[in-house]
């Protein structure tokens, strides 16, 4: 490796780490730096990963989406891998885990680009609370995930293949399989053969991607050029900041701002979590001036701020998994049927599930339903996942009996997400009493 100090060091300082990442003699491309560090995949024709390579090389649309999502983060991620002297293949795990989708959530409740479980996040010091989920914050989740991989590597005979498999299947399962063949020369192969098919496919996809990115021209693939410099700026904060105000005053795209700050669960930066805001690299100075002089924001921006707040709320509804519920497709269901049932635009359901135009739903398929449109009058409420009669009554200053009477509900009647019920409007004085006397 070449060694001098520069942009990679700036990346480290940007993330609040010691600037010890080696730099390069000429302007470097992040993907090229990464592929030069690949050391695990076997890519010759007939090798174990060759079939997975061909399978993934044919999905050009998925790769374009991955490259777009990865663009702000890849230089930072490569700097982390270089700084720790890790195999480059580990930096491809967010592709295999989530397609670099920070808002992804699995059936097991793993979340973020790295698909970390809450127990792993807690063990690695990531905050997960009502305002912030560190698993979706790429700047926080990347060091946690790499720390976890290094732990697995140490615990599993310093074998990176076993560590990667344990990342998917769990370290206990891999350790038990390894203990069955403690002195076998082909222990790794025996462990691999005994793992669940999902884990074998996960490992094969990762290695196949490494082979594909190592020889992109052989498969008519062009890796994007991304400079080894920050794709974002980090602004340290001394107070919570409203994203809608920043987006309007600095003329930032709401989706870009939300994707850079995917760990946020609400309209402001958290009180309990990292006191920082990520913005596009080219916007750092403009946003800094706004944060330093909030009193200088003109009153004429009020309408724009309100519009940005609505945009951000709609995007959060569409992207944040905790705001969704699930529908198991039945025979006869289609997007129009689901749209009518849940009062959600068919396009929003299609985008939420990554469905192509005209895609047909399969019976048994699990579809995520984003929340319905927030156009209800104050005396009505759309039921959300996890709601109970008690929680709805509490939030609207009612008794459970009043809620049941207003809607002719049975005490044991299940609440169906998406259905609209009648609630009592609560004035500010009643709201204060509810806070003082919960």
C-alpha cells in the first residue's frame, strides 16, 4: 500500500476518529481502492463463487440502485477498512445485507444498511430510542459492524469466511459446528456444508460481488468513479435542529437530507443521541451559517418551511419501517385493492416494496403498507400498527369507554391498521392536564 496523509485522514477526522488512514499518491477512486484490497473471493472459472458472480452481474438495475445509495458513504467506508487493515470484501456486506438501504428492516428486526440486531447494537454502544436508531446511522453503524466482524474473526479461529458466515447465522451456531470438527483439515468446508441455505447463499453473494467488481469489464459493468473524499459534511450541534428549517433555508432536497440522517425518527435531531447533522459536502458552509444565525432566517420562508416539513413527514412515513404494517397477500389482491383497503396510494405501496410498474402480487407474499394520507379532520384517527384502545384513548384525552361508545366497538374487538375511528378533539388545556395527570 502507498503511504502518505491527506483526504483519507480528512475522512477519519470528519467521523471523529484518529487520522491514521493511509492516503494515495494520486487522486484515488474509492471503488478502485476497495477492489485492490479483495483477498477472500475465489474467482477463477469453476471456483465456488463463479456461479454467484454470473447471477449478480445480470441485475443491472439493482446494481445502479446500490451504487446511487452507496455514493455518499463509500469513501468513508473504504477509509475505515483501510484504517483497520481489513479485507475489502467486508465493505460489500451492506450490499448483500440491505442493498445499501439504511431504512431496511428484516423479519428478525435487524435494521439499517448493516442489518444489525438491537442486541448487537446495544453491545456495541449504539443508541436505539424513540428519537434515534443508531443502526440506521451509517456514520455510527459502520464502526459498530466492523468491530463486531473483528470480534467474530478473533473468536472463530481468525478465519474471515467463518466470521462472515457467523455475521449471518450467528456466532453460536458457527462455533458449535466448528467444534464438531476441531482437527479436520477441511473444517471450514464442513461447517459451510452444515449451515442453513440462507447463510450459504449470503456468503456466496458476497464473494460473487467481489469477483464481479474485480473484473467489471468482463461482465459489461462499469464501476462508478467516486473520489476518495467525503461525500457528506458533519456539523456538530449544541441543540436539537429542525430538519425542515435546514432544508428550506439551505435549499436542500428533503430526500437527500433524510437519507444522510437516516437514524432520525422524528422531525428534529435527537436529544438522546449524536448531536450532529449530516449534509451534502458542498452545503456545509451554507448550513453552518444558518445554524449559527437562526434569527437571520427570513419570515418569508415560513411557507417553504411548512412545505418541507410536510415533505419530510411523508418521506418518513414511506421510508421508516416502524411506521409500516404488513399485509399477507390473498388470492385476488392487487395494488388497487390494497390501496382502497388501507387508504394509501398504490404508487406508495409499490415504491415501499420495490415493485416494478405492473408487477403482480403473489398469494402469500408479505407486503409492507406505509401509513395513509394525513388528511383526516381532528376528530378522526387512522389506526396504526401496535395501537390499542388504551393507547388511543390516552393520546386523545378520552376514556376507553368513550372510545368504544363513539365507534360501537367491542372490548375485545381487534383494531385493524388503516381503519379510521372517531376520537374526541382535545384542547390545549385538556392536553396540559393529561400531561400533569397521566
